[in-house]
């Protein structure tokens, strides 16, 4: 098929590259000329394992290309995906100006039957508004369908998620649209995983329900971790006892300094905003959001309590800045809140991250020294904070740690180390939910 993707950010680029890999001809359209030039040269702009290789492969095969001009490809496209940003507004709602602007720009370019598919995370009723805008802008007699196809990509394993999805969710109004989407996704569902076809509003809500439920699991475990510390239990043992219950499962039961990223914080806020418009309280989801904010404050309090409330001129080494490993994404990263607040108390910070340093410099509004080598960041530090569970941090020689680190206290915000081993080596150790 001939596919146009409006927006070449995280979702649009991954979708475009994967659709090209399955034999389609794809044009990713973006208004940012510099980004388009970089993408056209094989530079994916964002960090995602395997994406650069896939992009260069399909550029060479001439199955994917990039443009700033919708007219270059929209008129002959069979399917047009919208994948632009829907950032959070001041009231928690999803801002849809970019999406609606993109729809208005493509409407007069449709020349024959086209399936327009919204892949943006957007509130219930958005596809209906897209349909209204298209009806106003298309030429007389041009037919189209509009569908919803929410994405469920996890940063760091996005290609795996797209190529081998647990399921595909589509919301459609016609059998023709259903048939096109089934054909498009058939190469990715050969392992027997389902494509769920449903009404559009249900598809739109499914994405928010999934992300809010996962965010709730994380916040629940962070609350349990706090209780473990108070009663003298070990959250790792509690988690192990919970996770083997098939009704609960193992995923998203790891306590830490809270969730971040481009999806969970934004989607939780947007779902609460939608519920408020319909006079639904969503108390559990609101509690999940509250606990997530509280968890960062709990971590900061743990640090302040150790230093008896005074961290002025204390130097902290920070390992890990991105909101999760295998990505350079700093959006809503817990490290931002923790570092900025410590700096406000007068602390000094020496930070390191394998791939997120460039984005961190823009995201963190405090004076921070940055280091590519995480052991270099330790030099002169009094305390070490681990805020992202990168694999290269998990195995650490104690002698190397002692040789690089003048301090003796470690705050492990992701429980990547054994507290017993760290204490045996002569360090003071604080984990999450560990006595």
C-alpha cells in the first residue's frame, strides 16, 4: 500500500519504518525541515535501539522517504496516519491544535477514497471531530473513512512492540476500513495475536484505560514499598509473592522513584480531564497520579533525613537521567524533579546517562555538571543517586566504586543492587521499600 504518516516524531517514525519494512511505500511528512533532512540522511533524530538500522535499510530500498510538503504524497495515498503531538494543556486535557491543523491541511488533497487513521493519543470523540473537518475540506464527491488505531509502543523496545504486537486495536465505522487495516497489520500478526475491531469511541478509550491501569500498578507498588519501610518488610519479597499470582502478573510491579515519559503522565491527566467533563470521579486514577508525585518527594525526604536536613554544598553523583533505560526521553523524568529540588536546597550535582545527556541539559533547569563516564561523575561526590536502571549500572565492582567515590552513601531509586552486598562493602545503602 501507499501510506502517508503525518508527523515523524516517536510514534510516526517507528510506524513509518515498520510499515516500510513490511513492503509498503511510506512517506513521513513533517513541518520541521531540519528534521526531514536528517531523517532523509538516515539519522533517526531520536534514540531507539534498532531504529537507525531499519531506517537506513528502507531508505536504501526506497520504501520510505520524508517530505515537508503533504501534496507530494497525500493525493495518491491509500492510507493516511496522523501521528502528531498531543501535549498536555494547563487543565490536564490533551491539546489537539496540531492534530486538527494537520487534518485541515490534508483534507483538500484527498483525490480518491482514502482511509484516514488517527494514531495520536487523543480523547474520546476526537475522530468524530476529524471527520467533521474532513467533510468541510474535501472536494465534492471524494470518499473517505476515518478510523482510530491507538499505539501501544514501549520506548526502548518499540520496534519489537510494533513488529510483534500483543494485539492491535482499531476502531472503525465501515467494513471497507476494517478490511484495509486487517490487511495492513496482517504481516505483524502471524503469531496468532489478535486484532480487536471495535467502535471508534471504545478504541479511543482503550489506550487511556491501558496506560492508566499500568500507572496505577506502579503507584500501588510504590505505596506498598513505603509501608514495607515502615513495618520492616522487604518489598522485593512482597513483589515476588505477588507476581507469581496469575491474576496479578509480573509486569509493572517494581517500585522506584515514580513513572515518567511521554505517555503515562499525559494520559492519566487526560483521562481524568475527560472523566471530569462527564462527572465521573475516577478516584483510583487520581490516587495513582497523586502517589506518583508523592514518591519523588519521599525519595528526596529520604536524602534530606540522612543529611539531617542540610545538603548545602553536598555533592551528589547521579546515575541515570532518562525516565527509563534504552531511551533518551526526558519527558516527565523523575530525575528532573529530584535534581532541581536538591539544587534548590544548595546541593551540587554531577550527572551521567548513557544517551540522554543532550536532552537532560535542556530539561533540567539547574546548574549541573554532566559526564559521559558514570564513574567520572562519582569523583568528589558525597553520595550516589541511581535514578534510571540502565544495565551498565547493575554490575558494579565494589573496588572500582570505592576507588572512584569519596563518599559512602548510596540512594538506589530503582533497587538495582543488593543492599546487603553494598553494606558489606562498607557503604550506607537506601533502597525503595527495603528496611
